[in-house]
């Protein structure tokens, strides 16, 4: 057996994993790095539950060859909160009932974060576009869209941070 | 933010204000875990040495398996074990066996005859998922294709291939008597003859996949004390536990199921196929085993809401009153029963929709075809027929030239009305829903409709069960023998001269998981029934007994219970009589078993009608308290739960 | 067991390819196959050659590196006319991964970008220096085992001559029921060398040549396009899939073509 070492930063911390040839990033994160927040949903690029940010941009970890993230920066929902403070997106999801079963939430949140990091004042259509690759079977999307709009408003307001966990 | 609007002006006196929880917004208790990515789904558990299970599935709709060659697969890298049908201790089950309904008809692994594309044949356990998949590709299955049937009405024809050995007529057996579930209320044929219009329609629904974002799966791990831990996304944790215990022939005390966090279910996570396979794999290897479906499996073999087909015939008066409604319904169960048998019962209880129609009849079939077995999905048994009914209401409105909302309101049920399955309607709110819908949709309705209330003008004569026409068409096997041409309710029924039944025919299945109140070993009585010299007592679905219209029906005692008649003859040696598994005579205190089914009562028995064999009730309604075990009920399930 | 080989130079990667290997571009096709155990390779070959991600203007043509992603197309000012196409491929995450080269291999009903490239006189440039017409390349793609280095397209003189319509069941992201691309240069109100291509109407994106012929010299009005609508109804024998039957696709193709040609707006 041969394993390939891959090192990257995960939520700001240096991380290294050994992967099998052909392993995808989702497996590397979950079984290698122990970050269980990204989920398997389809393995084919349809559902978006495995979405993570690579250098700030959303990617599907189940379709990303693990070795290709060598030296890059990966963010997941596990690293979303700032210290003991929830990220405004997380708080808005809680307040707005934007998660039911919770399975899509981790992917949905990082997709939303990628949007707000580059566009602090998105229109509703831009929010819809940003999460268009992330399926949700429970909510019907409206509460999620509302929550992202609410979080954007919070983040624009001075001192608008989430609550302590 | 919320688009939910509470219309508190309706039924204000039925709902106290000032409650601490009800009516108040609540933060979900599990949502903090969801938004931080820390909620533990079944797959969010890491185990050293985890094995991966992958399945070899049928590529045929219907085939005999001549040979299976695993010689190459078992030597492939990473392969630890091949799991065969013979490894499953009790390789036959039916899901509702847990509540004593139906006969075992489905194997966990099927190596002799596959009956749908995607049916599981064997499993491979390997060190990695890819190795397990690669080994599955190397298994050679030699199929002898058999004729298959994919359409419900084709499946009912005498020449149709037999899909399911346990039900060779391609229909589930209802009450050990009929190949369909009957509902009879009043006299539809007389009403059809007297009405102004007959409006007919046929409506079909394709199967619908629940498509949860988390696919079905389970991880099993050997624990100490000879137990197995099982992380699962099952929607029915104890249902899955009981099913696993049965298939693996082990006491449930050896199973430690951990669940509760379900990544979307919508009904599709009750079939309990992953849990027994994962635990079996763990038993055979002594290692943690994960058996998860990929998305393609979820779509192909994950049991969907089944396809349905409904034909509706309405007898309508010029003023829009619907005076008769007849249903012929087909549920496509796929190759095995799963939950479709129950969907038929549940659907029947819903007929004719939220309307008071004085004459209703239905024949509904649970049909086996060579398609993926169907199971539960949100309101299953109801959703399909509701789609059909509401399409049909529009068709009726068009026929009589009425505003479709007013047509619905004119025919709406109201509190106190008798529904065809012998339950009094209560907490009805169709009128109020129509009023709000009309208002929101800016759809004009007449002032008399705006003034209607579900609380008024119900009950009275509408609380009565009308004299009802019954028939005995569609006995089990008759259709297969070519002796029944039409699937629709009989045109040749006759008025029962026996007393009207007040039996709520669907009593035991109103909430799935509730135990039946009468013998659960009904299947075992089948032979006795078939050997009876005369026809058994009429099935509860067609028993009638006149009930004096109640002037003031109440919801707690919908119909005054007649005194329990003394049976004319009680023979202690009588054969068991066929009594529906759903039968409990209304008004009979469940804790006070009666010696005889009320329907065999002598006093009103007509001379001309063939006498049922003098019988004693084979087993009287037993105490129905929570948690009470009954003969034949599952040793793994106790307690009650509503759904 | 799968091994991964990464080459800094595309020529080395090309030389390393063999019967047991596959070239990995953006990953959306190869990784999917691997996730489902449908791989028929044991070696994954990839390249980090910077030429693969370049977009260069060459006179009236544009050269797009095979590893250029949909997101990169969206971000490039000179490719603004292609932005509506790239925007309708997947969601944002897919667009950050899916590449121009990979799009040429996407199976029905995927591969919308290739439909647009077809009408823009797309030519495929292989790592070994060969060049092929995109239409020919697509027809033979099944057996292909090399590396696409780049795709070049003509740059429309008037961007508004390029039109695009994608029909899908869901918005804003959905798989194609069909997609239609058109390049409609006109002189004095009459079409000259019009090019029409459709996606999800055959096993691969395809030019609608019979339709193009009927449009040569035609005016862009109801009467002028009538023959085109008739021609499109019979030119394709599309596959059945979960989104639409072959029959349905045939029936609606003329309607969507009319909407595209007469600028009636997206009817999806």
C-alpha cells in the first residue's frame, strides 16, 4: 500500500493527511482530518452537501481529488464561528428556522459565506444564484434565503456579530 | 419572516390562548448542531478497521438465477467476505409483520428469483469502498430472464406472470377474503340511475422518490457483551431494531441502535434494509461495517411513493350536489408488500375526500408488479387519491357550470357528518380553508358561502349510516381464474337485510404502529375459512346495521352503541370466522370482550338470507391498553405510537 | 489501486497517457466515475501546465485553455458574450471546477458550453499538436485518449449575433431539457452563414445543419424562419431521459427555436 501525504490549512490551521490514490477531498477531510461537517449526498456534483471553500471559493469536495489541495486553504462550516461567537450566518439560520434535518446546512452555509465574503450587499436573486448548487429537501429554500439576507444585513451593521455559543 | 399565518378567528373557543408552548415560536433543539456542523448523523462516526459493504444487484426486471460465480471477486484485493443469502439467519420478512399485518414475502438477499431491477443478490465486504465496488463488478450472475409485468392492470390479468410467490394473484389479500379493500356506504348504483350527470375521470401518478439528501445507510460495530451497536438514519428506530432482530434471529437486547438524527426521510427511511445487512456483516467479520447507498441506489432501489391509478365516477345533480362517488384504485406495490398494503387501507379511510357524499363505494387494490417496491412518503395513501379527487372536483364543477370553490363548499363535510368508513367527522375545516383560499386568491364566492361554518349544519341525518348495498365479488383468486372481469365496485350488490354495521372498519390501522385490536394471527385462520361449508360472516367492510339517526351525536360517542345482542347460538366448537384484523365493534368496551361478533346476532337475521355458520368470535377484542402484548404480535415491539 | 501522476508540462502528461490511464481536468467527470466504481483506469494523469488556464486573443479568434473553468469565463471581459452560457452550467461550486476541456466530454444531457462552442466555429487543439474541428471531435470523443490543450473559437463581430437559450425544469440551476446556441450574422436584414447547434437533443451536442440551410438568406421574422421550424422538428432523434422523453423534445424544439430566433425571450 502506498499513501500520499497532502498538507493544507483547514479552517486556518495546518493540517496533513495521508490519502489513497484517487481519494476525494470529502473522504480526506472526514476520515483523514476528522472534520465531519461536509456531508456525502450524491458523489456526482448534483446536491452540494459536500461543498467546502478552497481559497475562499466553493468547491465540491466529493469531486475534488484530494491531492490537488496541497498547500491550499480550506474552510468548512466547522470553522465558521469566530471563537465562541457564532457567525452571523449561523445565528440567522437558527433564528430563521433555516435548517430542519440539518444535512444540507454545512454546505449551504459555506456557499452563503463565499457569497457574503465577496458581495456584502447581495440582492435576493444573487443569494438564490449563490445557493443554486445546494439542494435542500426540507425547507423549500425560502427560510434559507431570508436567513442569508438577514445575515448580510447584520454583517453590514456595526458590531453585528453572532451570540456566544 | 415566516409565511405561516394563524387565523385565530376560526374555532376560537376550541383553542385556549396563553399556552406556553403551543402557538409560540420555538428554536429547534437540534439546530445549533446543524449550523455548526456538529450534529451527529449516522455516518459521522469514525471506526478503525471499518469495512465497506457493496451490493450486487439484479440487472433484470424478473429472472431466475441459474448460477452465481464469486470465484474472481473473492480473491480481489481488499475483499474480506462475501455475504450470501444463506448467511441470513431468517431470510424472509415483511415490514408490517411487526404489527402482525401480512405475510413474509421478501428476502434480504435473493439468490433464486429476482423480481425487480436492482434487487439485492449478495454483498461484498472490503477494506475500501472502491474495492467493494470493484469486487461486485467481478461477480458473475447467470440470469434466465422471465416475463415481467410493470403495469398494475396488466398484473391483474389471468395471464400475467406471478411476481410474488406469497401472493400468486399479484394482489395483497385483504381480510383473507378479497383481492382488494372494499368500502360500501349507501347505494351508489341507485344514485347513479337517479342523478342528473355522471362524471368520470382517470388519474395516474408516477412513483416519487423521497430523495433525502442523506442516503439510507447504517454502521454496525461489535460491542462487548455480545451486542452490536448500529448507527442508523432509520426513521423508525425500533421498527428497524425489531426487523433486524427478526432477520438475524437474535433477541433485540443484543442490538444497541443509535439514531434520531435523520438527514431527511420523508417516509423513505423506514424499510430497514441497511441495518440488518450492516449488523450481519459485523457478525460475520467481527469488524465495524458500513453499508450506505450511493445516490444511484437511492434512486433505483430506494423505495418510492408508489405509482397509483384511480378511476372516479361521480353522480351529480344540476345544482352541484354530488350524490354518489365510486372509486376504483390501484396501488403499485412493486415486487413486495413493504407498506403498500397499509397505504390502501389508509387511502380507503380517506374516501371520498373531505366531502359528505351520501353514497360511496370503492375497490382498492394493492398490486404486485416487477417494479421497485414502494413504501411510505408524506401522507402516502392519501396524497395520490387527493390529487385525483381534487382534479375530479374541477371536472365536476365544469360539468355543472359552477364556481369550483363553491362546488367544494357545497359538498364539504361538517362536524358530525358520518364518513363512509363509519367515523364521525370532527374538527373539520374545509369550509374555512376554502374561505381563506378564496380571499387570498381574490376569488369571488357568494355571500352564502362566506357565511358557512364547519360547526353548523352537520350531523343530524348526515350522522346516520345509510342502508348499504353489499357484495362479495373479487374473492381471492377469482380474478386470476378469469372469473372477475371488472375491477370496479360491483353493479350487482344487494341490500343487506342484516343490521347496519357501526364498525369502524379501519380501526386498527388509523395510526400505523398501533397494534390491532383483534386477532393478529388472522393469516393462520385462512385455511379454516376456506374449508368452511358456508360463507363466513360478512366481512366487516360490508356489514351494515341500521342506526337510528342520532339527534345529538357527540364526537366521543359518535353512534349510540346498541346493546350487545346475545348470540342465538354459540357453538364452542365453531370454526374460526373471518374477522378483519381491523374490526372492533364500535361501542363495545374494549376491555370487555364479547362472546360473539355482534353481526351474527339472531334477532334481525332474515330468514331468506343464507345463515352464517353459528360461530363464536374467534377471539374477542382484547384489552387495548398501551403496551399490552397480544398473541401473535411482535416480541420486539411494545407500546403505542400515533402518527 | 489507483495512482496519480502530476506533470508540470502538458507534453510529459500526454506522453504518460496509456490504455490504463485517464486524464483528469476539473475532476467532475473522472471523480464521479471513481466515486461510483465505474472507472476503467488505474492511473490518473494530470498536469499543472500554466498554458492550460490561459485565455488569449488571436486576431478574430480566441484561444481558451482546456483547464479554464466556467467561473474564469464569467470573469473574463473579452468572453462576456459567453457568460450567459457559462452561468447556466451547474451552481457556483461546479463552475469553479468544471473546465472547458471537460465540457467536451460531458455526456448527455450535460455539456452546454460545447453547444455554444460549436456555433462559434470551435476547433480543438490537442496536446500533441493536432487540431480538429469540434464537430468532428465530438462525434469521435468516445474512443479519445489524449489531452485537449485548448479550444479556439471565432469572436463574433457583433456580440448580439450570438444567442443562447437553455431550457431546464428548475431555476436558476437545472439540467438541460435542451439548449440552443445560434450565431446569426446578417447582411441587409438577411442571414449569412447562420450557425445553429443544439444540446441534449442527441448523444453529443450537434449542429443543426438542415436548419441552417433553411435560414441562409432568410429574414428574421415569422415567415422567414418558418422552414427552419419545420426542419428542426425532424432533424433530431433525441434520447429519452428522466427530464424529458424523446417525443417531448421533438415537439418543443420548434417552439424554443422560434423564441430564440425571434428574440421572444426565454420561454423556459
